[in-house]
């Protein structure tokens, strides 16, 4: 395993730092699929997992957010061979074993891997009525959510590059037991995410005290305002990272100026950086890669978020690596059959998963990778 980053990671004020106290700016990409219907990361029928990991590292990314579902962790039926065509050594593996193999491939390239409970059930995220906005529903009790995270921590405790856990994707309303319950922050009630993050984080630290605990804000990870009065407090200090998500279709007025956008993002969570309170990681942001590759492509939002990420020197993770959803690659060709009928427009790779499909987007992301400030 190549350890380009001196683990373990911790936090110092607004920064993530390595074991030597040097800043580590997370600049990564999401690789999805394990939380969806087939329970397996997409692309393994098109390319070897080690080659995919190498492509990610070659672009300069230093981390991969790796979503999964609670449902995936319980599947004991081997993954169908057609989803693993380019990884024949994984034939007969369960979804969890395939996930393990991909984690190993990614960390072998020196990449930090950040598991994320994207959904409780399987499928595509997200909607207020999908019953997956909280960490429990009528099929998945809170105790099961906690137990799965403990299993994940034990599973990767010996791999120092599995250095952070993104506890719950995009908190939002969720129909539970026939009633719609709203997520809360710091109210000490059943749906209090701040309390849940502290409980789960402390339990994970009993297994692996080195882990960063990533805590997403409310309203689809767009709102961290509650942290000001109710920060997530773990028994072990220096381990909390907060996370926001942002897209062109997020809560931004049309024609928003960059100054107004920066003001909005600062109020929603960037104040934690400005005041030196804690790191903020934009765990998801992205847009149509083809459009961004065109002159002037991306519009106002793309210019605005680039400006904020640069000005505030924010850690981030692009959505997504994937050029496709579930698919089938014909052996020996680059013929693609998309089960969902369309490629992933935000994806960075070619449809056959073997190379970069949008070099101009990679170049723009590479400009956001270097840290402008060092931890003090």
C-alpha cells in the first residue's frame, strides 16, 4: 500500500491535518453504485478495479467518497458475473466482498477512502418521500444503522487510508411509520442528527480512534447553521468534519451574483471555516461535464461555486466519477447498454470506463486542488 498521506488524520481549527500536522486538503471524486439496485460499484464490467483506481489517482484526486446502502451489507447472494466482467477474480463474491476489493484497490493507489451510508434501502437518491432521509425507517431501526457502521469500522480498522466515515447522506424529511418526520439539529429529540452523529462517532472511535467523523448538514446537506449553537461533540477531540452539498439546482436564486452566492454559502456553513471552528467538506457538487467543457459552459452557478471554493479554500468531492449508471459492457468492445437508458451526464470518464472523457473539466478541478493556506 502506498501511503502518500501520513495518517491518521485529525482536525486543527478549520483544517484537516496529517500525522505531522501538515494540512491535507481533500479533493476527491464520488464513485457510486454500491448503494443502488445491484449493490455493486458501477464500472467493474468495463474495467479492472485497479485500473479505475489508477485513473483516479493519476488525475490528482486524493480521496474517494464511496457510497453504500445498509441493504447492500446484508446481501449474501453472489454478484452476477455480468457486472464483474473485467474483474473475473471477483466472480462468486458477495456485494460486500466486491466493495472490500474496491477499497483495497483504491487505497493501494494512496487514495483516502470515505465510506458513506447513502441510503438505507437500495436505489437512487434522493426525495423527501423515499423514507431514507433519516438514519432509520420502518424497515431499518436505528440500532441496525449503528451496528452496520460498527461492522464497517471493524472491517477497515487495519487500513489507515480508510480514514473517515461520512455517516449519513443528505438528511431530509422521511416517512417513518406512516408519518413525515423532519430532521432536526440539537433538539435532543428522536430525529436529532447532531446527537446521532455524536453517538455513532463515539462508538466508532471505540473500534478505531483515528477515524474522522463526517457530519452532513440538514436540508440535503445544505444547512449547517445549527452547528453554531450545537456542535457535534465527540469524546475524542479533533475528529469532526462537517459536510455540505451544492448543485446548480440547489436553493440558489436565478442569476445570483458571485458575491451573493458566497454570502449564502458562508451563512449556510462556510462560517465554520471563516471563524476557524471546523473543516467543511463539500462532499458532493457537480454539473453536466459536456456543458462545462464548452466555452462559457456551466453558467452562473459553476462560476460562483468555483469562486467560493477558491476564495474559502474549501475541501471538496466531485459527483461523480461514473460515466454510466448500471450497464453492461460487451467483452472486447466498448459497446454500452445502459439499463437506465442514459449515461451519467456529470461523469468524468469515457463510457467504457478506461480513460478521462472530459479533460477540460479535469483541468478545472485540478485548479481547485492545491491548498492556498496552510494549517497553523
